[in-house]
C-alpha cells in the first residue's frame, strides 16, 4: 500500500462513530445489490482504527479500482 500515516489515537466514541458510518455505508451498498471488495473493507477498517485518513482511504480505493475516467 502506497499510503501510510501514523496511527491517530481515537476516543472510543470516535471509533464507534466511524464504525457506524462504515456499517451504514456497507448496508446501503448491499441493499443496492453491491458489495465492496475485501481490500476496500480492509481500508475502511483501518480508517475506523485511525490508521488512515479518509483522504488516504479514497486515494487507495481509486488506486485499487481505477477506471478510465481516472486516467
């Protein structure tokens, strides 16, 4: 993985808030008939733990799943 940052110490409340955001996003995607890749799930989990910023998650998702529009 190209992007690495120092883990940010998050409060339990912030971790729970982030987990709820991810759970809701995954549920919404599944209700629409989709599913994020295991790699994207791993990136999301790292964001929940404070290991990546949301911008880093986005950059890695674009790298993993680039489209012709990204080129």
